[in-house]
């Protein structure tokens, strides 16, 4: 990619939120048509998650903000508003890149106060979205965590993770490493409509197989389950069968939630593509962000026998009433207050 020919466009008037984020330059390239990458120098890398969130980790690292995966339902969309960017198209096309994230992380991990708690990668936006192929931020992050004897986990939809499997195998000899793949839509046509920038279901199944072949136990996030579009028994049954065949060790599933600006963005897409469902969604979600308790219970009952049938009912398999993968706000440190503890299914 011809990144060296790009001009610096650090106009604080046009991007006031990014001016506060340490903007170095803004880059466009033909290989990413319609996408602008805003390269910043981060002041911190580790984000602390409050204990009240009841998450299985207390620290996260995010290499990007915004995501070219462009998932219509992405819970992280509202975080872009803290940069004075919108949660719709801007989230998909205005991506913040933390150029120095690995160096800053190394410095933070050297602190005497660092207790080597597990660090989660991929809790806000995907660390293996396409731009990682150019910026190569993750090898530095993985090395920093490994050298400091810090356990870590990765959650991704990105097949670029395969590039780092040798490095991850080396890391796993020294620290606990867990890898999770997100794959919630088995129908390729529907997946392309809802997650237009993500690798295909087949590519992600191949990734799961590669992760398993590398000696890991890949967990799969069958999430979010999208009411009326991906919650049919036939769809879930076929998807779980494919996951089991690919070597998945277990699954986590939860129904889609629509917080803040994500809700109107998703419903606008529904109105354009599935207008008959608009009234049903408004009835299911009402004025809130979460499905009704009755729907959550119905989904658990539907999934339980399918998960057991395909041998995915390991100790980590579960269905949650809402997602517990949320991260930062304006300064990447404020965890969302509405996190709910996952309900054990198996």
C-alpha cells in the first residue's frame, strides 16, 4: 500500500475529538476505498474495567477505534461519538489507529504495581480487522504481554489472526493464552448483508480449524443471535454442526442488544431490507436496549439441546441474557454500567 505518499490532515477544526486523541495524520489509500485512518499517539494502552462489571477480566487493550467490519449491530458504535464522529458510517469508515500502542503497553507493564492480571484483546473493536495487515500492531502487543508474563485472551472475527499463530504458540509456552472466534451467522448471503466487512463464515470456520490445529482450544462466540433473522432452529443447528466439525471447544451465545446510537442505525437497515420486521423489533426491544426476558428464556431453551447434540456443552459454554463484552468511552477507561452477569446454561 502506498501509505508514504499520503498527506497530513490534522485539522482539529474538522476532527475536534481526534485532536484530543493525539492525532498525527489522517491517511487514505486506494486499497481501502472510502476509509480514512487517523493515526494517533496514545497516552495509555491498558484500560481498567471496574470490578462491578462482573467480567472475567479487569484490563483490556484496544489497538483500533472504529472498525471496517461494519457490523450493523456493533455495540461499540456509540464510542465513536466521543470523538465527535457519528456512530453510523463514521464508525465504519473513520478508523483510529494507535501507532505506539505496543511501546506504551510495555512501559505500563513494567510498573511495580502491575499484578499480571489477564488482559483481554478485542473487547471493543476487532484487533484483526483488515488494517492490521498494514499496521502490524498485534505482534508488538502479544510480545509485550508475553515478556511481562501477563496472561491474555483474544476475541476476533479476523482471519489475519492466522499470521500470528506461531507467535501465539510461543507465547502460550510462557503464559496462559485463550483465543475466541466470533461467528454468529452461518448463511453467507445474510452474513454479507449484516457484517459486510468481515471474512465469510467459511473463512472463519477455516480459522477455527487452524487455531485448533495449532494446539489451542478455540471458543466461539455465537453472538449476537439476531432475533427473527438468525434464531431459527435450522440455522443454529447447521452453524453449531459446522463449529463442532471445525474443532470449536465450546460456545457462548446471547441475543443482540441495541444500545444508544446502534439501535437507530440497525433499525434503519431493517426498514430498508426487512420492512416487515420493524414492528416486531420495536415490540421486542421497546424503548430499551435489550430483548425481553421471555425472549432470552426462549432462546436458551432452543439452544440447549442443539449445543448438547453437537458436543459443544463444555464447562465454558453458556447463553447470556446480554453481552458482557463492552469496553471504553471517551478515554477508553469507562466500562458500561448496564453489563449483566451471564446466566449459566449448562
